[in-house]
C-alpha cells in the first residue's frame, strides 16, 4: 500500500519497488473526477498487467495507455479472446 497523501510520486515508487518491471495489478479504491487516476494506474502496471476499479473516477481513457502494454479490457469480446488464447496456450 502506498499512501499518496505523503506526496510521493506513486508511479515512480511502484517502478522503484519492482525494478522498473511494474506491478501485476493496480487496485483503484478512490473517488475522483480526474481521468489521471486510471492513466497513472496503467503507467505503473507491467506488460499485460491489470487495473481493477473499485471506486468512482473519471473514465475518459487514453487507449494508448492500455494498448501499448497489451492490458486486457473487461468487455465481453476481449474476455472471450483471452479465454481462447489461454486454451490454446498463446497467453504470454
């Protein structure tokens, strides 16, 4: 758990703790109108990492934040593709 009220740069802290690899997942338990929360979460995740949104934040997402790291989407179409990839052994 990283307490952002201490003024720490959360993304830099996560990357430092993971030797620049990034976290497997980020759980957002926040309330904010800012879109930066989700964007920042994507930037601190590893390749194919996951962002789990529990709170309520701005959702004007930048696709590139997620696509460049091949991060999954929760849409039914993408979930079906992931399941098929796992069955065929093509999931990283």
